[in-house]
C-alpha cells in the first residue's frame, strides 16, 4: 500500500437530496479524519442534479445537469450514486464502471433488480461496487454478512427493514388505531411519504430482502423472487389478537435456507406476522430497523440501528467511500459477493409457515370438530386452540404448526365457506414461536 | 483478482482447545463453501499443541509440539492463533509476520497489550492481522467499527463483553442472591472457570475495552490504560437498589471520546453500573454479549450475539480466515486500523460519571442538608433524592448529575465520616440515565 499522499481522491456525487447533501456535509466536516483514514484527502469535484436552482446551499460551480458526462470525466476517481430508482441510476452506474470508476450506492431498488448484472460489470472493470446504505441505513449489515460471516453457514435472516411500516404498526399497537388512522398520523409527522405505496405495500422491504438473501446465501435473488404482502390489510383486530397471545405484529423480511433432500433452496418473503413479545425484534419500535441472523456456528446475532434518514444513510455511504478509496489507494479491489451457491428460490406456496386464525363461530356442539377437520383435510396440524365467549359471540383462536403456505391458505378459504363459521376475523402468519 | 485455483491455501493452527477444534471441524464441514468463497480450497497442514496425546480425535500426522517451526514452514500460507495468553503467542505471531504469513487471532489479552507493535510488524511484512473473535465472540463488531463506520465520528462504545459476569449479575437480579452464591452457581454450571479472576475482576472486559477503544478512536489504547473494577463488590443490596430506581446492574466496558477545548481525549473504563431497564443493553441476559455504539451521523447502533463458546468464536475466526485468504488470493493486504488520532487517555479521576448512593441516616432535622452540603463541597450536583423509612431506619437514595469521578469518590469518603450517616449501604455508578 502506498503511503499518505496529498493528491485528492475526486468524487462525483449523483443526486443531492437528503442523503446527498448529508454526504456532502460530512465529507467537509470530516475532511481531516477521512484523509488520515484513507491516506489521501477526499474532494467532491462534481454534483449532478436535475434542477440546480433547487440547491442554493451547494457550491454552484460543482453543479451540473449532465450526470452522464460527469461520471466519465477524467478528473473523477469514484462515483457516489444517491439518486435512487432504476433509471437513470442504472445507466450511469454502468457508464461509471466502463470508465473504470468504483461506485458507492444507496440504491436498494436497482441493486435488488439488477445486482448480478451490476456486479459482473464492476468485476469486469476491476472496480468496486459497495452499497451498505441500501439496506437498513446506518446499520453495518451487508459487510458483516458478506465478510464477517463468510466462514459460517447462514440459516435465516429476519429483519424489520422498513421504518415507515414499523412506525405505523407500533402506533396501531400503542393506540388501538386502525391502519388508515395510523397511516394518516405517520404522513402528518413525515414518517410516511405522500405516496406511501413503496413502504406500505412492502416494495421497499422486498428489495432489501432480495439484497440480504443474495448475500446471505450466495445466490442471486431479485425483487421479483420475493413473495410480498404489505400491511394495509392489517386490522386493529389483528393487532389486538396478537396481544392476546403475547405477540406483536411486525412487517418482516424473511430470508431462509430451506433444507431439502435434493439440494437446499431459499425462501424469501415479506409479510406482516405476529412475533412473541419476548423475541429480540419485538421491542424494535418506531422508525428503528433491526436484523436478526441465525447462523450454523455463530448462533443468533442481532443488528440494530436507524434505518433511514439523511445522516445515518450518509454514514453508511461514507464507510463504503472510505473502503473503496482505500482499495484504490492500495491498487486493489474489494471482496464482491459470490453467487456460486445459486440455490433455487422456493415458491411461497411451498414455503413452510405458521398461521394464526380467529373465527367467529356458532357455539354448537361439533363446530370445533368440523373446523379441525378442515385443517386435517389439508394436512395442517394445529398447535393451540382457544375458545372465548359463548353463544352468539363465540370465537375460536387457532395457531397452527408449520405447513406449506398453500395448504394454510386453502384451509382459510375452506373455513370461509363453512356454514358454522360466521366470519374469519383475523388471519396472520406467526413467526418465532417455539 | 486471479480466478479459482485448486492449489490449497495452507493453514497452520496454533492451539487445539475448544476454539481450535471447532475451527478444525468447520474448515472440514464447510470445505466446499470456503473454496467457493475464497477461490481456492483451504487445508489445515499443521496443528501445534503442547500435549499431542490429549488430542486423539485430530489427525495425528498434523500434530506437532514445535509451534515455532510450524509458523515458519514453507508450506504454510496463513496462521490461526487460538492459544491465548501473552507467551508463546506473541513470539509466534512475530515469527509468522517475519516469515511473511498473515495471522488470524482470537487473542484479546495479547492484542490489548501489544496491538500497536503487532500491527506495525504485520504492516512491515505486508501481511494481515485480523482478530474479530477477540472481542464479543461471534458478533461482527471490529470489522463494522473499523470499516463500516470509517466515515463517521464515534462518540461512545458501551458493551457487555463478558458473559460470565453477565450471567452472575443476571442471576443476582433474578434470585436476589449475593455475589458469592451466584458465582458458585456459575462455576457449577460451567459458566465460570475454576479460577474466575480474569472474568470477575474485569481483566477480560478491560482487554476488550482497550481493543474497542483503539479501533473506535483511531488511538492506541492498551489494557493498562483502562480503569478496571470487577463485580465482586456488587452486593444483593446494590442489585435491589437498582431495581427500586428502574435500573439493572451490568458490568460495562465504556469507551468514550471526551470533548475538550484543548483537544479531545478518550476515557476507557470497565466497572459495574446501574442502567435503566429501558436501555437496549439492559435486556441482554445470561451469557450473551452486546455492544451499543453512538456515532455522530449514524446515531445509535447495537450489535448482539453470543460472546463466547467454541462454535461462535470459530465462526468469527473463519470469517477472518476467508478475508485474509481472499486478500492473499488477490495479492493484497486488508485495511489495518489506524492510530493517527492518537488522543490522550483521560485518567478515571477526571472522567465524568454519575453515582447512585444509598445511605442509612438518623432521621433528624438537618441531616439531608448536611449530606447535601458534602456533595456541594465537591461541586457535585444532585439529580434526585429519595428518602424512605423514618426514625432509626431512614434511608437516603441519591443519584447525582455528572461530575469528575474523583469528586464523586471524595464525596463518598466524606459521607462515610459523617456522624449522621450510619452507613453507606450502596454505591454504584449510573449510566444511560437521561
């Protein structure tokens, strides 16, 4: 590795919104520390934005609207991409690799859609592609998965990776409010965007799940491989039922390695689920993120921190920037992920899950037997049954053992058609129960 | 980076106790995965032990008692040191570096005593020295501190990094037992060693604190710089008093950057402290470890997992082994820590802390005024006072604001001499209270 030098490493910044401006500020504030840690000073030499007039606080001579020219400029060593979304980010990233430049990105959607293609292009060019900020903001997670646990076999990665939905579900639990009311409050307070679809319908979490699964299982997984359900169907009743059985409702991103005689497969899914309040993820409230990891040798691990926001995300971007810059100073490139295992992705229908079901039933002899028969017909074994109320208001609360998801949903459909069942009042998957 | 090759990377294993044999087993079990992740297969070609007869399960032809010859052997590419302790580990590590071999170590005592010397020798030889397993076992912690947070400014690192003392304190809280009784139980169950000094007196935690502080603040910190108090003086009364104010007692390793007009300094200390039960560290029970990090931009982070045990520690060793091996395959060396900041270590006497004090006092008019006067004399400001009981059995429970530790201990000494104070029944520092 070469010694300290005063020649700056020149950075092109693509995008200057919340994260971009925090990156810009930190590069300035930490100039001395960054130079010492990298061995050379860091300098932002260009900032691509769509509307320069919207960025009065940024040195105006750095601004350009021609991002494509910026990433190819000879005086640019590294590119930081914080535009987000698929295009133009994707084309710009490929252009940067072609021009021999490493890229640090916070772009979960793009990495989840085109991770293998981007990694191949970076490897071809002998440059780095790092994106710690793309999943769980400031929490150091991808580097530990990719490197620290590289000598272990991962079994499961279960995360709360979307702050907006976690805030909404936390408020529903605290106040008894329904989804619409809690969403309105989150929007008012700025925790939800004007169009909350990406968060509420689980698209954001699904992209992160794809990235986590790819790294955890050395297998290319894209957003399209992820079974996705959002939280808009979670009702105040679901949340109340969860509390009754010592659980809380969370939107989980679950990446599992499923053992199989013919060869393991991976199952990747995002959906709301009840988890016991004693589970380490249960107490992760508000806008925080946490990711729980189970590995063969390491056992249980958890990573916790702020999942979003300009400063936390910028911290992750800068960590990557230092790594990429140090690699460049050393004339090397870092460890990319490997996709060698290339495990099959198991469809949701075949993925083993557990259900919690609440039914309003007529309190007549034989109803429980008839209900139990529907579960048995699908080969679903019941873990617990609790009956509350009598007469007209009788309620059956059933928690199943693990069974293929398709068998469980077929059972629910059959229950809805039973004359003795007046209504299926709550259906949610259950995770983390022993 | 060169492509896959069938030439194995040859590993010398120094030590074959709990961790060493787990490493050996995992290298065998994960052979295919390791080869794919590294690009070359990994093979253990020699194992140095003191008494070969004690290792009947290990391939006998690999065993040697001559560790010094093993690390220099031409057919050894990498060295894994899991002997522990200062010598012969230190000499062997220097010999490995001289012979051009990278080292993966789990040796907290040695790294805490001679980190800068070892790192300098590794850098001189152009090889790697990794030791993720030395702190908090399986929890990926050092790599995140060293790399993921390299673009941020760390303020505090607070950890529960010793499982034995955490088990003992957890049991004291659960059962109301005193220290001696809880220690006896821990010994019986194998959570404490026959000679528990290293754990109970805080030496183990102090070594880990030194390593954490060095990485967090880019400043060489050795065990000798760490203020160290163990848990043997923690009484059942202390634990009960903690519960009364909504706290729990933990042995904490605390590394802080203390702002200072003339230049920041670092304060590194290990001692039992009361923390609020709502603090993320409070619920870390039994033999688990957790480390809480506060950074300027990233905000609050927590890392949680198993801190000891053969398999978890071996997982961390193997993660390092993969990193070192990949560096070797790529013909590069990895990022070492930097000591450029070289901040002064602030003595404990000058470090700001907060105290909880319980006093048995005579319930006479003027006693509280006299007690308060002793605090004021040392310029220690009081946060809360609670008086319970009346007459002979009156108790004053005082929590101070932050003040230099020396002022607090001087106050306690003065209180012990006051005629109106019949006894100082509990003194513990308090952390994490707002």
